[in-house]
């Protein structure tokens, strides 16, 4: 029993270190106001679309109507066989800054080739990535993302991409898990250890892409055009986060648990290819979280308690609620506060579902 207590105290210490040392950085984060001292640079927004006519119909004009002096929107029609071509043709006639690039008879799987072509066609040095199912929170999306570069001091800007709230339990879970992931990667970037970004809201310098040979390092992996690329090229000096409320890119969450599993399976499989130190840090977080609650459950069943267990448990609960609460206030999702404790308990169960994926017991995947 002494070993079990020692193990639990060690796991609790690890958890407290994550929440009190690393994750609290996003809770107290206050970005410095920045304005350009010269004319704003040109921006190339890139969207890769495969059979996305419905989403493009709903969302594309929010991007085409940005209040920014000089930008283009490149939509790469990735061999679509729905109404995407005709829709883009109509919009291209209406908006002169929309450029449509079409891939026909595609020979390779995945999204990366489409992204590469979009970057090749971009005429400006900054590329801003998003997806067809995303809608901007304001007309100032591009402006505020650019402001975060602080006159090109940084070459990567990590944005935030939440989901709409549909009031359903699956929507609440997806939003909560999105917040949890954001706390991790945004805090890590502030901590000067950036390891991922999300392709729904990500900006980087075109020269950075070519200086690192694009996706060559992980071209054999179908996914990862966003997080694997950032994992490869982001450093403690070239990366900044952007949490201005005008820069959020909203999209609809998966409508079923099956769709969610498929989406997260792809994400977790990709994360198994991160740099070793990042896999270690993320693995340590997940393992300590899982066994923290597993051991605690054992204490409850065996009716074994002492003041140390109670104090440490309360301390972690307070730290977790403090970080979530302050971050949720920043991103205007305080309605998720009542779900923090129960979802925090359920996250370790979530890990179990994807353990075979992370261990690459099944390595097949596709984009669309």
C-alpha cells in the first residue's frame, strides 16, 4: 500500500506541475497591443476544398469580405465531384481577389499536395490557412492575425478555432476537449516549446515553408499538413499565439460519436509522429492524468483516506478550475464551466479509446 501512495503522490505532483507551471501561462496571458509601423503586408489565404460546396456556400464570403487592404483568397479545388467547381466559378466572377486552382485526376491521397499547390500559387509572402467549413468571427480576422507578428518579428502565428455550440452533449464535449487541447498547445507556445497548430487558423511565412523543404519530412504521412509541419519548424523564437476575439475561426462539431471518433483517430495517429520530447511531455500528461484518477478510485473503493490525499485532490481541482475558468472567459465559453469536473474525470477514459491509435496498431487513414 505504501507503494500505491507514493505512486499517487508522484502522479499528483506531475499533474500539479502541469497546471500550476505550464498551463497557468494561458490563464494569465495578456497579449501586447501591436500595430504595424509600415503598410500592411499582402496575405494569401489558402483553403483546400474537396466536395465542400455546401460549406463554401455558407462560409467563403465571410473570408472574401475581410477588412484588409491587400489580400487574396486561393481555393484549391481538390478534384471535387460535387457542385464545388460551379460555385467557385460564380464567386470568382464576383470577387476579383478570389483565385481558384483546380486539381484534376488526383494521383495522391491526402491534403498535403493541395496545400503545396496553394502555397506555390500564392503571390504574397504570408500564407494564412483555414478550411472550407470555417467561418470568421469578424471582418478583422486577417488584420489581427497580422498584428500578432509584430512587424514580422515572428514567422508563425497560432490561432484559435472553436466549434459552434449546438446545446447537445456531444457539442459540449467537443468544445471542452477543444479548449483542453488549446490550453496545451497555446501554453506550450508561450512556454517557448511550441509543438502544434491547427490548420483551421494558422499563418506562417512562405519562405519558412520552402526553407524547411515543405512537407518532405513527413510526406509519407497522409495527415499533418498543420500540426506535423509546425512540430517540425516551430521554435522558441519564431512562434507567437493570437487570441484576439476577432480572429476565431468557427466550425461545426461532428454530429455523431462515430464521426467524432473518426476525426480524433486521425488527429491522435498524427500526433504519434511528433518529436520525441513532445511525445514524452504529452504522454506524461496523459498517463499521470489517467493513473491519478485510477488510484483515486481505488482509494474510494477501499475507503482509504488521509489529509494528504484530500488536500492534494482539492488543490488540483482548484488549479484546473482556475485555468479553465480564466481561459474560458478569454474565449467567451464560460457556459462550459459546469462541465469541467465531470469532463476532466472522463478525459482519461477518452485516452483509453485512442491508445491503440497512438501505438499505431492500425495505421490506415484518409483525408476525405
